[in-house]
């Protein structure tokens, strides 16, 4: 009982002392600023259900001592909300005694506006009326139209000048100011995006070098010459309408293919796999420096949510952890079904290309007729982009419903689960078609006399120069469309809303100009602004584009998907890092302008990391190693060229007068004789007549098969064995390099560890000093025991503190 009473007295004094502690920053007149604004449609009938629910919710807020200012404008009612000071003092005290959040700088001093908004936002969403409905349900039922927090004009103007402007494309970001205004979560997003953009510079530079390497041998490469000067007749690409064609007709295609399928792409793919690991490890160090500076290194979102629960309702019960095998099985089943649907859509795109190519071959346009396969692939890519836009909305809805089934115990846990599901669905939506092009296109289509068909249509096949160009076209179209169109719509829609808002705001301009009170125009004034000035400020924020919990998630998802494109299939598209770099330079300013100028203020959230996105990026890095190894080993012609050079080519046979790759294209082709019964059934007589009127008796196709019985040759099995050996060797070497890079670069800089150690020691000394100050006060604790005795602890506590000081443990 003695120590309990002492502890209670110390806690009481701590709270009294903290409430009078000199703030770290000069206090602002917080009573001039409203924490939140609710907007509802004006209802004249007091007996209307919406009006009754509005009053019930406002009454619940008033019971929590939230001050409410009501202003009517036209057919709308604005409710300005201002939380009491006691609510924030309780929050600060609970932070101080918490396990993970007590290092934060918010435990003392004045509470800034970002923290006030976060607390009030939580309380609004956890306020229920007598029908059991909360604010989210009332918004869905149109009881309230919307809710938003207000921009701070002074800070908003500063961010516009230093950050949210197009003229600052190549200037640094004021991350600390962003943190103070939008919270740590938004600041970490821009910190991560800036770091990602900076690290893209060496990747983009090397990608350009690889591209220029291919361009340097554009006209002198023997493989390109062999294609352009060839007189080989190739078998028809489709049934019925496609005629035989000369290999030399695809000279341009072969040149483009060599730009991305050359020896440099192997080294570049290895570099990008190691780059992804170094990027993540260096990001962790950069993050550690900033979160340590912001005093949120050990911050726990779940613990803050528990603190906010207590601030909202001191008698609340915790949301306990729950697990149900039935719910888990149901979620797993639904996720599997959703992935099957997404893969089915990818197969539908394959069928579209299979059907579109022969139909275009019989068209009237000569260009489309001559390039039917390429046009079909490009149309398939455009259709894939449209599918992505539609499925993004479907994926979000399904992910939210699955999270509702799981019934997590905190918003942070729900956000993590939603992120994993949404990214998984998006990944399959984006990459299912690309995986087909990379690893299946042209490998399961069969041969003349034994073609594989879908609903009677022949599967498409690769160009004799290789399949990598098809993958490049698919990636280039999706990346350019996705990044360009998304950025245009992201900026145009809020900008258009802003134009409409300006027209509406001008109606109040003259009316508010009649206010001559200096307090309304002086930011340092201590007089409540008039209703006209309040309304003008509220209308300014009301007409901005809406924001919600998905606003920042959408930005993260967009960038992580871009990171996937940049790393996973980079062997097929070395210019992907360059496109990502150019996009990100504009993306940073575009997002900044949106958040500061065109959108309502995001609810500031405090965190110490980008969350589960780190794990997602690590998984992408591992997948990039596997995918690039398979692209080089299976999709590209790097291994067949290697085998030909050292096993079947002129140099392997001792010839020194010709290039080592001379005859490679012809070596990769097999011949089909039209007189063969099975081949004759696949091709019509009209298809075997050339444009010059010559009848072709045999044609070539890409494969390693015998010309007599069409069985696979020994060269095919040798190339296949070397392909698998290369994939295994590539992946093991790169994975070992990734592990070494991760080990070599520690997550936390040494100075961060030392700073945290010194800070912890200082805080412990401060706590001990404060306790000794309490013990040393002349206050006498009267502690009643069962015998009715009283104890004076003043002398003992003073002796204890003096003893500590004498041994150097305290510094007074």
C-alpha cells in the first residue's frame, strides 16, 4: 500500500507538471482552428429520420465535451468541431506511460494540429448513436454528406513555395515539414519515393548503355544480316488466309529484337537483381536515420490505437485477438477463386490474340495485313491495360470484403491484410499475361502437321529472331499507358474540381470582404473569427478533391507495381528503369501539388515504417531473380546462341574465316515438306503460293526437329539442358550476391544506435531525477495501515536521492 500510494502521488504530480511544462515549440492559438468539419444537407423537417440521426450524433459528440459550431449555407449545414484540451492531455499522459510510444516527442509540450486531427478523426469514427450506427454508416446513408480536416494556410503556403511546385523538379524535399503537416506516414512515402528515384539513376544509366550497345551493332550484327539477306521461305503464320512469307520481310523486327536480346542484358539482369537488394538495405538505413530523428523509432500503431480507445472511452474493452479456422479456410478459398478468375482473364487475352492475328491477315489494310501478329500483340496490350483498370476496382472491393470476414482487432492489422490481398490480386492482373508471353508464347504451339489449337484457331508463335521482342512490346505499351494516363487523370480530375471550387468561392469573396475585424485577417490574433470568415475557409476545403484511407495506399501501390515492372522483366526491357526515373521525377511534384493544393488534407498518421510494403518489396526482389533467370535462360536466345557458338558454329569446327555466329538463324529453323500428309492437311494450296506466283514445296519454321520424321533433334535436348543449367547457376549466383549485399549493409547506421542509446540514458536519468524531486519535497505522505500508524517518508527519500548524487548517478 505504501508504494502504491507513492506511485499514485508521483503520477498525479507528473501529470500536473507535464501540463505546465514549457513547450518545445511556441504554442499556437489552437482555439482559432477547428479540428474537423462535418457537412450535412439541410433538413427542414425535424421529424425526418436523417435530421434525428444528425442530432443524435451531434449530441454524442457534445457528451465528449467537443465544442460544435453550426453554420448554415444555402442547403448545407456545416458543423465545426473542436476537441477539449483535457482530451489531448490524457493522450500525452498515456503516451508517456506506454511501452512503445513513450520515446515520442509528443509526450510533452503543446499538441500540434496534426496530432489533434488524428485523435479527433479516431473519436469521430468510434462514436455511435443509439441505433448502433457510427459515422461511416451515417455517411453511407447520406445523413452526413462528408467530413474533412482543414488546411493550415500558413503551412500550406510554405509547402507550396518550397515543395509543391513544378519549378522544383530537381530540388530536395522538405521531409521534416511534410512530417509536421501530413504526419510521418506521408513523409515516409515521399522519403521512400525520393530514395527510390535517386537509386534509379545508376540503373537507368546502365540500361541506356545496354540499349546503346545493341544499337551500336544495329547494322553490322551477323544475325541481323542473315535475316535481312535471307531467301528462306517461312511457313504460313495462321490457317487458311496467311500465305508463305520470306524471312527477310522481318528485317526491321530482327533489328529491334537485337536491341533488347543481346549479351549485355545478362549482365544488366544480374545488376538489377543485386540493385534491388542494395536499394532495400540502403532504404532501411535511410529510414532509420529519419525515424530516429523524429522520435518514432519504436512506435507501435496498435499501441497508439489502444491509447486512442481509452481517450475516447475510459471504460472501453480491448478488441481481443481472434482466430477461426473456418474464416481462414473461407478466405483462402475465395482468394484462390479470385486468382483463378484473374488467370482466366489472362487466357482470354491469349485467345483474343490468337483470333485477332488471322482475322487481321485477311483485312484490306496492307500494313495491318503484313504486320498482323505485331498489331495483334499491341491490341492485346491495350486490351490488357483496360482490363487492369476494371479489375483494379473489382480487386479493391473483393479485398475489403475479405478483410471484413477476417475481423481483425485493429486498423493497422486490417490495413496490412488489405495491402497483401490487394497487391496479390493486382500482381496477377498485371503480370499473368506477361508471364504467358515470356514463358509460354511460341513454345506450346506445335509444328506443321501437328499444331495446337484453341477452338479451332492455331496458337500464335514467336518470330524466328526470338520471343523477347513480344515481351518488350507488351511491357512498353503497359508501362507507357499506365504511367502516362494515370498521371494525367490523377492531376486533371482534382485540377478540374479546383477550377469549379474557385468559381464557387468567388461568390463569397465580396461578402467576406466586408469583414473589417483585424482578428479575422491576422494569423496571430486571439479573437474568434467571424462566421463569414469561418465559412469561407470551410468552403475552400469543402470544394477540394476528397481524400480517404486509400489515397496514400493508391500512391504506394502505383509505385510498387512500377518497381515490379522495373525489376522482374528488366532483361526484356532495359529501358524500364529510365522510364521509371522520368516518371518519378514528375510523380513526386504531381503528388505534392495534389496533396497541398488540389485535395483535402489527409489525416496525419504516425508510424515508423512503410509497413508491409517492405516485405512486398523483398518478395519482388526474390521473384525478380527467378523471373530474369528464366527470361534469359528460357525466353531469350542467349543460351541457343551460346551453344551454337561453342558446339555447332564455324568456330567450333575450326573455321577462322567467318564469324562464329554465321549460319545461326538457319540452324534454328526446321523444314516442313508440303507433300507430307499431315503438313498438307494444315495448309491450303493457295497459302503455298508466293506473291510472285511461285508454288512453294517446302517451308521453314522455328524449332529443332528432323526434316524426315519431325522428331526433336539432339541439339534441342542439349540446348534445353544448358537452359536449365544456366537458370540454376544464374539464380544461385545472384541469390548469394544478394545475401552478401544484405549482410554487408547493416539496417541501422552506427550513429543512430549511439544516439538512441544516449537518448535512452538521458530519459532514464530524467525520470529518476523527477522521482527524486517528488520524494525530496517536504510533502508528507500519510499512509494508513491496518494499525492506524502514519509514515513520514520525506527524510528517507531525501537520503536516497543524496546517496545517488554522491555516487555520480544523478546530475543536478
